[in-house]
């Protein structure tokens, strides 16, 4: 992410579509797009939920949009899978 560049919803959706298989292979049980704060700046980024902290994940996901490459922030959340109330 360049200084002053805030990622938007379209870039985050593109990153989610392009990287969801890789995140699922690392153990993500849910992946969504939402607000991510980096250095006091709010971005729209990808949020991945895991049961335990995975190793080797980047801080951002790179996607090509036209002729430029955009870095979309990746946030990791740790927790159990949601279960329906019956």
C-alpha cells in the first residue's frame, strides 16, 4: 500500500476472489471483506478467520487491476467456527 492510497471495496472483492483458495488451503474457515485499520488509516480489506494462527501469511494480498498492482490489506482473526443455534 502506497502512502495515502486507501484500498476500496472493488479491490478487496477482487483479492478475495483471487486468493480465497490459498487462504482456505491454509485453514481459513471463513473469508470476508471488511474494514481493516493499518497505521491509523481505514482500508477495505480481506478478513480471514482461522481456528489457530497460521504461519507464512502476508500482511497484504496483491492483485492486478488493469496495468497496476494493488496491495489489499489482509487481517487475521482467530476463533472457533460459528455453529447454528438449534
